[in-house]
């Protein structure tokens, strides 16, 4: 009896390690993603899994949102394809300006417009 239990113990330990290293973290990520897409509101900036960036203009139902990817260009996407959501109510990081170096350009500055300025 002891010999059978001794042979079974390593398999049980491998299963426990497998659960804590692989399965449980994946479940946490899936739960966080479900909460993130459940909290999508009009005005939020989003990025889809395909890399399309835009702003939510309408939440159609539980599964579809409409995003504006350019002025007057709107597309419908399935909520589960949203990879990242930046809420319009999220505060800007306090140290954001501290990380800038002298070579960094302001976000609104377009170097091409400078070339063609009269």
C-alpha cells in the first residue's frame, strides 16, 4: 500500500504545480479581461486585438460596441476582441512629465506640418 501511494505522490504534486503555475494565472487574466470589457463606456479609448485604435461612440448591446477610428468613420466590433481599454475617467500618471527627456516631442506636435508652414 505504501509503495502505491509513494508512486502516486509525484503525479499529484505535478498536478498541483501545474495548476498553480499555469491554470490559475490564466483564470485570473480571463476574469480581469471580462471585467475590463464589461466596464466599457461611451468615450473610452480602446485597442482591438487586431491593433485598431479608436474611441467608443456607442455600446450597442452586451456583445457589440461601435468605435470611431477616424473622424466620421465608425466600425462595429465584438467586445471580446478588445485588447485594451483606457477609460476617459482614468487619471493621468503623476510622474508622466518627469519621464520626458529633452528630445521628446509633445504629442500634438506634427513635424510634417512644420515643413509646410508658411
